[in-house]
């Protein structure tokens, strides 16, 4: 394990995302004062050219995502267009490409074990929920960025509120694939549930993509599809104990009069002999008690359902107001974020090599850039040095020697990027 650098949080506590504008990165590097006036102008030009080339590359990636997602868009049925494409191969292509874009945008996949563990924590959604993920072909979740928040939660049966510090993820992306036709169709409870509710069922084989902002770590499970609220033990006790205490006196009173009620009913049905006026009075009292018991049970049933609606509203509010984009609409945003993070990492790696007087090892470059981000810009990030170096090699901006890595001089780097850009604009042979 790498030793923590002074001024930088331990690696396992940091994200890879660099939450800064491009102009902040350039101005921060220039302000360090390690480039003269001429090199500052060249460095700014290099940053613009690098951004243009990356933008061109990512536009092609955006087109590939949209093209492949066509077969899995829940709003489109590809069979209407007579598609004969191998959907299993297309599904693998889409998931691989989508996960790669998320990785470039510095998202981290969240495991189901992590979600289950996190859900045991207290959070904004103070309800018990169940998410039957087995109804789906695949459910995957990705997160990026995090911060701590303090919220107020009920204590002492709601009589007091206590502060609770929770971890909140800045960005969360959910990828859900429904089962295609023929895959456990007979046991697909999702279809049965949708049919009972009378809602429009998402077509089989579709993929749902959802993007959320500012989700508490313990609320991740609430984002799962087909989530339903279930009453907790406290809910059952809160509603059940008063029901028992109120119902027992009615049942005791009925127990002593039910015999008379049956006797009177038998007389009017011709099944028994004679009755007295007192018997009729007791029978009417028993009948009134039955009506009271029915009204009491109906009221308690309404209380249970009203409590469920309150819980469902809490769940809906948490998801509705934090959902910012869905399905193909998130591609443009994620491609933009991936391009932005890629540009920052590549420029930082080039600057780190450019400002070194001698060749430097990969591990030391990683440490130097993380120290630079912490010292000059005030953020702590786990810098992805391998991805940045792969970009520098792709654009021929780094030289590898036996002693380590060294950057191509600025003037030469500009010429190489210029040739790269002109090559992109040349018509395909």
C-alpha cells in the first residue's frame, strides 16, 4: 500500500474526479510560476489543441453509444424496423462502452455488497424498502465524488431529533436491463406486478439509464427499480398496539352477547322457539357492537394504508427531486464529463513531466501531481496517472528512457498535435 503523502488524504478515502473548471486548472498551473512568458502562451495553446482533439474523439464515442443504445431504448421497439442484429452481442458492446465512458469520467462502480452494507446506516429516507433486483437481467450502479452532510433524524419515538453525519455521493448513475423474451419469462414478477397495477410495462430486453445528484450512501437501495415500501416492526407496533388495546374491550363485550344474537336470528329464521324482549335488546346491543368492531377494523386498515402512503411519498420525493436525466439523455452529459476529466488528467501529466529537469518515474509523477493538486488548487484526488500517460503516448507527447519519463518540449508538442489534428480532418481513404 502506498504511504499517504503529507497534505493528501489516504488513497482509499479519495475519488479520482477533479472537480474544477478547465480555466481553473490552466490558471492554477500558470500561477505556479515554473513557465516563462513564452512557454505560458505555448502551454495555453497546447491546452486548446488538446481539448479540440479529445472533443473530436469523444464525439465519435457519443455516436457509437447512441447507435448501439437504439436497440435497448425503452421508448423504441427495434422489431418495428425489422432489425436482425445479434442483440446479445449488441448488449455486451453497449455495456462495455458505457462502463468505459463512466470510467473515463472517473465514476466508480458500487458493488451490491457495498449497497447492502451502506443501507444499514441512517439516511434521509427513514423507511424500510425492498428492491427485488432478481426481476432484472442486470442492475449496476456507479458513483463519483462525495462529501459529508449533517442531517436531523427522529429519536425517542419522534419526540426529539438528533444530528447524524452521513456520506453523500455527488453523482450516481444507475444502469438497469430488463430480461429479454425467453429469459425466465414465466417467473418474471416484474411483468406480473406491472400488470396488476395497470401501468405501462417497460418492454422486455430494454435498458434503463438514470442519473442522480446528491444521493446519501445509505439511500442507494432506494434508487433501485420496482422498489416498494414495507412496514417496519416499529410501524406494526405503532399501529398494532392501539388496535389491540381498542379492539379487546369490544371483543369482550361481544363475547357475552353473541349467543343471544344467534338465538334471536334463529327465531326469525324459524330455527328456534320463543324469545323474550330482553333477548331482543341484547341482540341489538350485540349487532351494534359488531358494527362498531367493523368500523374500528376499517379505520385501522385505513391507518395502515395511510402510513404506507406517507412512507411512499418520502421515497418518491427523495428520488424525484434528485433525478436529473434518463436514458439516452445522459449520454451527452457523460461524454462531456469523460472528455473534461480526460483533458485535465492529460494536461496535468504533461505539465508534471514538462516541469521536471530530469526523467521521472511513473510512481513519482503520480505523487507529484497529487501534491500539486493539494497544494496549488486545494483538492485531494487519486490521480489516474496510467490513463493520462496512455493519452500522452497516443499523442506522442512523452519520451520513455531508461531513467524514466520526460515530456516533449512545448514547441515540438504543438507541432505533433497540429499534425494529429490535420490527420483527423483528412477524408477517409
